[in-house]
C-alpha cells in the first residue's frame, strides 16, 4: 500500500491502526476500497440485438486487507493475534477508516467476515493473513457530519409576519441551498424543536416533500431519520408517526439542493436542524 495512506478499524473500543508499522502493516493487494460491485438489471427483447438497461445498483462491498502482524517474540505475536481477534467480532458493526494521501478521511460501515482462520506464520514472531470485511451499505461516508439549523430572529417591532412562518438560516436570504459534495445522494436526519405545527420539509430541486400535520408544544421535538432501512419519524411525546400519503423521506441529491422549510405557529424558541454525512464511491 502507499506509505502515506493510513487505515484504522474503529469500534466501540476505539480506533486500532492497522498501518502503524509497529504491530501491524497493510500490504499491497488490497481489494474493494476503490469501488463497490455493481449489479445491472437488463431487459432483452426477442429478435433484437443487445439489451435495454433497466436499473443499476451498488451491491454489497467486500474489502480484503492483506495484513502483517509482527511481535517482539512468539509470546508477543500471540498477544497481538488474540487482541485483534477480540476486536473483530462479526456480530458487531464497526468502521474501516481510511486516510488518503491528502489527509482526507472516509469511513466504511462493515463487519469482519473472515481471514484469521488460516493465517500463515512466517517466523515465530511474524504472521500474514488477509482480513475480509463485508459492507452491506457499500458507500464510504465522510468522517465529519455536516450540520446546519434554522430559526426565527426576535422581532423588535412588536409583531410577527402572518403564519405559516418560514424558517431561514441566517446565512441565506430566501430558500436556502444545501450543497451535497458527495458522489451520490445523502440521507439527512432532522430534529425539529417546538413550538410549531404543520411541518413541511420540501426539496425544490427534486420535487419531493414531507408534510406532517402534527403539533409540537414548547420544547417538544420531532426526530426524522430518512435513511433507507432505518427511516422513522418520532415525536418526543406521541412516539412513532406514520409517513403521510404523498410524502416521502427524501434524500439530498448530489450537488445543490434548494430547500423550503415551513412551520406554522413557530416562535423564536423553535428550531429546525439538518444533519447528514456525504457519501462516496471510494475511500
């Protein structure tokens, strides 16, 4: 591997560097860090050449990391092996964190799936194995979250505009634009703090919207998770809410997204927060 690339395994116990060049070293021959596999659905028409493409989707990503383990002696190597095996519990999801030559870090959510069963011990203190990780979510994520919020500024004239109020970020005048710098769409998480009612979250770029006829009293919150397989809307008092007909838990498209956020009955205590991690094809 490139000497200026660094790789960590990150779990609840912390970050374990696999490229520290003391106990561990990742060798040449890595697989799966550049792109995930792709599945293409095609339709063939009788009597016609070729086929018509119907769908392209990224499949489960498999990453292979050739790894050296080196101890001071045979007992030290045994300690390293046992410690590594203890960290690679396949029943728990962790993250492969990759830092490229430019210093940028991205993370892949995955699980260990094999490689330590048959490591080859070259000397009493040196062993080689190929660790295999399986990522059911095939995208790399930015290591840092992107977050912004909107609220109302107190009015010094003793009156408020007609409801419904539209909440703006102080950095924008008009409908705010969120720039998703990732390679693909990103799935945001929203936190709305009351008071307010009849929340509308619209992505004017894609034409999608989430409209909720719900009420938030002061300090009550609404948590919206748009991620596929995890999508939920949770009221801090009323619990889980259904997605209304005609609404969707929409993503941020790649590039610029013009948003519109509306909340009737909002006050200066109301707040809407958007958080997301940009997603990438490659480490």
